[in-house]
C-alpha cells in the first residue's frame, strides 16, 4: 500500500522504500557536489579554464530535454490517477524518447571532448565532469529502461488509478534524475 492510501491521510507517491532509495541517492550526490566544490576552491584557475571547454548550448539543450521528459512523466501520472488509460502510454513513450534523446546528446558531448583529447585524467575539473555526468547518465539509462517497462505494461492497461504504486515509484526516481541535472548544469556549465 502506498503511503497515505488510508482515507483522511495525505499521500506520498509510490512506496516508502523508494523514498529511502531516493533520499540515499540524493545524499550521495550531495557529497559528490560538496567534494567538487572543495576541489574547485582548491584550484579555481584550472576549473575556470577547463569549464570554458564545455558546450553550454548542449548543456542547456540537455536541461530542456530532461524538463520536458519530467513534464511528460508527470502528465502520465496525472492521466493514470484519472484513469485516462489511453493517454498514459503516450506520455510514457514521450518520457522514454526524451530519455533516449538525452543519452544521444550526452554521447555527442562526450565524443566532442574525447576527440580533442579531453579525458577524465586531463585535470581535476574534467575528472569531476566525467564522474558527475557519467553517474547521472547511468541514472538516465536506468530511468529510461524503467519508463520503457512502464510503457509496455501501460499499453496492456496493467495500471489503474487504484494500482499505480509502481509507476509512481519510477516517476519519483525520474524526477530525482531531473533534479540532479538541474544542480549539475549550473555547477558544471554556468560556473564563473
């Protein structure tokens, strides 16, 4: 039973366990962000120069892609809550496709960096760039696979407004992925 499914209580989407996972994942990223900031403070010149090699336009596009994806997943959850079961797979498919689009965009960006000799061992900034965006990319890949599984099951009408805990768990994770990018984008691409 999802948190708050009892009458007269507020409701947290999904199951309690997913929120423990999301919280733990957020703490790990917070520690990584703090370590990045500490290293940036120790070598501001290196970080300032290296950050200029990033493609801000591509990072901005990635942000737009993930915001659109989260919006589509939110629309799928709203449609599911209203038992608009024909709409749920369409919105989930949009979430899958935008997840794949993000993976493609990040692949282009990695290829740009690697083709000019920028690697994780180039300097402290790029070590963090590849670590942070790489771990985030793994989250995007996992989330996209999970959204694809939801899409397949939603096409078969496996979920309804009274049986939506699994889709809500996946959607909550997907929103975490989006939130992490909203922190990563300014941290890496917009810093001065």
